C-alpha cells in the first residue's frame, strides 16, 4: 500500500525538501503541494491524500483553519493531518489537536522522524513530537477545563463519558497517559487485540477521528490530569 501525502507549507524550498524525503520511500508518494491553507483544503478534497503534512502558520488561511475545514468534511474522514511547527508547544498546537489533527512534528525533525510520523498517523495512532514533553501538552489541554481530580470529570464533561463502559474508561485513562496498545495490554493483562477493540469502541462512542482525539478527550474531561497538578 502506498501512503499518499499532501504537503502544505508556504515555503517552497521546504516543500521541495519534504517531497524528496517522501518520494524516496517505496511506500509513499507526494500527491500535491499547497502554499496556503485554502489550497490545502481544496487539494485534500480533490486528491484524497492519506496524510497531510500541514504547516500551522501560513499567510491567508492558516493551517489551523485548513485542518478544521478538512476534519469537518465527512468525505475526508480518513485523512490524517500532521501539523508542522517551529514552535512545538503553543496554543496553536493544542487547537490543532482539538480540531482533529493526529499530532504534530517540529520542522527541525530528522528525516526518519518525518517518515515515521507519516506512517504513525496513517496507522491512526496519536503522534506527539519526539522533542516535546507530554506534560506541557497536557497543561495546555487542561488550561480551559474546570474538571476535578483525576478520574472525576465535572459538569457537562461527565456526560461525554457516560456511554463508556468501566473498562473503556480505564483504557481511555491509559491512552491519555501515552501508553501504546501493547503497553496497555500488559498493564491490564489482556491481549493487544482486546485493547484495540476497547479503543475503537471508545472512539466510536466519543466521535473521535483517531487516537489523538481520545488523548484530547481524556484531558478535557478531567479523566487524566497533567503530572505535577
């Protein structure tokens, strides 16, 4: 299977560099390039890429607006978006995750990190930049919540979790903690396939596009709280 990749960045030189890296892989190909968010959204609809490498800051329509446009289109539900940013932790990154991006990567990432990010996003996994800390991400995600202690979501947010079984909620806590399916399986003494089933059911019940959305939900509802709080 060839992973179809769309590049969205206002810097032509950077797009060219990314194209070389992507096209050098036997299982990837670049299917389009966009210089702004509006063009990226239009190309996403016409080319139907598997993964979009999206710069957050672009002139005109930025990457955040483009991400919202793509994730709001039911016909593009399978498109995964990886945000590219120079400033790896800021409010734009958090808003991108809330808007439906699968994760983010710094523009200074190594080639193997970039290619790995594309494969991870394509597989539906949550992608957090290797050079960022989950604690900082969690702090930003929790800034606007009024949830109580870990495991006791407050107010309207509690209703978002009501449809989950006790086991699904337990798995969601571990997903929010950054554990992989294999790690969760070991922690709960079940098979990775069983964990995957719980994750998929939680995604369906919560209307999550992918695993990154589960991480966002875990923090926004207060089910998981940043370390140190």
